[in-house]
């Protein structure tokens, strides 16, 4: 789907590139939602765009994610999108500026999330955008708010799990797997956020002569720094949570070892006595005594009960 935001504040949606009448003087923004690689060549020709940045998304160097030329600015980065299996999935976002038009390429999942934030923060019906710079910086602000939302989501899940852990005495392997999933999600956000911050730092230098835009980017960077701090808090909470669970698991294991020790000692003493009297020697103490058998039975019972009394006083159970 193609969504075009015109300078008269009108928004139109198209299903095909062929339906679009490209009039640069009348357009602020064009969004390509759920595009395919096979569409890129057609898009490049129709809108006169350099899309080489699409082939560099796997590169680590910031120069592959921030490409500035005399007639075009290209940004590309990944952003985590929440899925149903507790793991985030990385989705690509491409933002290009050419002919004073902001071109955005993104997946339907991210578009839906960003669109919800846009409707919550910004009212297109009552507020008019005067320049493409305003629209571009607004998009940057929405992405920053999206990072804040997903970090809050992870933080809430960690707090809920922490409260559950403090109240529960039994743990399952799923709890540790869930912690691993939260750590993985937090790591994806941190990597994506770091990449986005590096892009904004370069963008800030580029817009140094445009005071209002420069100030807005600086403000977004400050907000992202606060979000990065919360990400670190999440890692610290997960470390504490993991340590708490491991400590309780060790305590449970110690209880099991204590029980096994009690059973071993209580059974081994009677077994030792029974083993001695089970040997076929001709001359053995009490062998010919009338009360020999009851005495040995009593000794066996006492050898089982006395260790139990001892461990009970030691508060092993």
C-alpha cells in the first residue's frame, strides 16, 4: 500500500504505484507499506530515488545506514516488533528525503504501531505541517516514542515476573526460558536504539544550520538517552531476577540433599546391623540368647529413630 500526505493536509492511499500521480510540488510525504524487493526498481525509476541503501542494511558501519548526498538523504535501521511468541522480530525502516519529500519504507506491523502513536500524539485534521522538515522530525519523534513504549512493555513484564517469583516457592524451566526471552528482547532494543542514536547524531550535525530542527533532534537524543538508561535498568533487574531464582533453586536442591542424607543415615545404620547378623559365623554375640532376636529388632528400630531425632533437633526437617 502507498500512503501520500499532500501539502493541503490531504492523505490518500493507493494500492498500486501505477495509480500514483507524482507531483513533487504538491507532496510532503510518501509511505510505502509492505513493499517487496521486486517493487524497488519500479519505485526508483518513478520517483527518481537512489535505493542502494537497501542492499547495505546488514553492514555494521554507520556510513551504510546514513548516506548523505547533494540531492538525497538516506537513513536505514531496524526496529523491534513484538510477536506472539515472546520474542521481538527485527523490522527494517528506510527513510529517504529528496525533492523536499519524505519517503518512508516500512512493514505493516511497524506501520500499525507507529500509526497508533501518530493518532494519539498528532491530529492531522486540526494541525497543519508547513515544511517537510516538520514532518520528518515528527516521524523521528514518533519512532522515539515507540522505543519508549516497547521498553515500558519489557519493564512491566519484568516487574510482573519479579513479583510472581517473590511470591512463588516453586519454579519451572519455563520461568528461566521466559527470562532468557526478555533478555533477548531487551538486547535487540538496545542494539536498535544504539544504531538509531548514531544516525541522529550524524543528522544533528547535518542540520546544525537549521536551528529549530537542530534543537528538536537534540531533544530526541536526550529522550533516547533516558530510554537507554531504562534498558540498562532492565538488564540489572533481569540479573537480580535470575540470581533470585537460582538462589531459591539452590535452596530447594539443598532441601532435597538434606532429605536424601536423612534417609541414607536412617537406613544405613539398621542395614549395617542387619548385615552383621546376617553373616554365617558359628560364634556370634547373643546368638543363643532367648531374647536375642527381640533385642536386635529393638536395636534396629532405635538405630532408625535416633538419627531422626538428631536431625529434627538440627531443624533439617
